[in-house]
């Protein structure tokens, strides 16, 4: 199963994603799965404030989680997963920022290819993948070519993941709204 969750900054999307991941993990355990519970964190320790946020998030998660800090290579993180694992990737906007500005070749085609490979791994290994991302294109248009390019690339990343997702949610003021999947 693939789930996509988006929302604005501080909307409650990560908390919702973690809750959903717990439910998926519990359900897979009840069905006899030996899978792990993996949290792929894309944030980097860029300054004191970010380090504090990362540490706070780590402490909020219980010992059931196996945390993998991977700011660039999501495919490598997913490749190490075993059959039936539940993987929460938080978040695509930070990952995209890291990839676009790390100095290597990261055109949109390269990024979408990596996401296709992640989807293939999810299918082959019966993974439950939960992607978290931010809504960044709902405000006033920005008159900056770099920002506009980032938002356009993020839009294509979102569209691709949503096209593959079994369920899609948008979290607004801590309220999840389901846009795709069972029950919509």
C-alpha cells in the first residue's frame, strides 16, 4: 500500500502519518508479518534550531521505530527494507530541496526515476509506504525563478506519487481529508 499525505507547515500531517503508520504496523503484525517499522527522516542538521527539531521528533517516537536519516538517497533506504516493512518517509519537500541543491545531477527525470524504482521496490517487497510532503504552492505566486522551478518540480513529484498512491490525504488544522482511496 502507498499513502501520500500533504498539508501546510505545522498542519499536523506528520502526527497523522505516524498514527496511520502505527495502524498499518499493528494490522500487519496481526496478520503475522515480521516486518519492521522504519522512519526515513530527510532533514539535515543544518543549524541549532533544526537539530533541536530533529531531536524532539526522535524523542516523540517510541522504540518501535527504526530511524534512518537519509537526506538524499531514498531509494537506498527503501532497498534495505525487508518484506512487509512499514516505511514512513518524512518528507518529500525536504528531500527535494536536498537533492536539488546538493550540487549533483538531479533533474526532474532523475528524481522521478528514483521514485519509480521506490514504487517497484514497494511492490516487490509488499511494503507499506507512507510519504509526507508539504503544500507549498497554494499561496501568492512568487516572483523568483528558483522558487518557481522548485515548486514546479515538487508539483510533478506530488503528481507522480499521488498517481501511484492507494490513499491520498491532505491535513488541514490537524484534520485529515481523504481525497483518494477506500471510503472516498
